[in-house]
């Protein structure tokens, strides 16, 4: 049995929301001892650890107005609604991870059963070959 540690409540998330464009908003925050970025594009959200997100999206940051005065007006503390959206992303991520783990375990079990059946069949064939006069 796995011993899962207890995660902090989502209400402990603290961070900043930055509107990059009409289509893109990111939330940069700390939760569960890690730095995260939730990237919302056209209403669809994705999670990544902050280091990976900034490496992958460096070009996006250079091309948007983040460095301009206008962009400063789009920076705000995370709202309860945004924290709720982030919490849903984390729950979905955990559910996806659990589903993949279960599918992997099922595949391993099916493979184990198939190997056991094959082994039994081979032992049966060997035994029948040994008994044949010849």
C-alpha cells in the first residue's frame, strides 16, 4: 500500500496572475513547496513546473508586452476564482496520473498472466514430448 503524504489545501496557494494577451493568462504561484505556472489559453488551462514553463515559453515572453508599462496593469494577485481554476487543474493532473498508473498496473498483470499461461503450455508440451516413445 502506498503511503501518500497529505498535500496542503489549495487555499494556501499564493501568487500572481499576468495577462500576456487577449488569449493568454498565466498564474505564477507556490504550492506544496514547488513553484508552478498555470497557463490559460483561450480558456483551456495547463500546469507545468515554473522552471520548465519559463524555458519553453521564453520566446512568448519576449514577444508579448510583459516588459512594457501596459503589461504592469495586467499583473494582479490571484483571485479566489483563479485559485479555484488552478485547483481543478491540479485535481485533473492527479486523476490523470492515477489513471495512467492503474492502466500500467493492469497491463503488467495481463502480461504476467499471459506469461504464466504460456509457461504452463510449454511445460505441458515438454512433458508430452518426454513421454513419447521414440
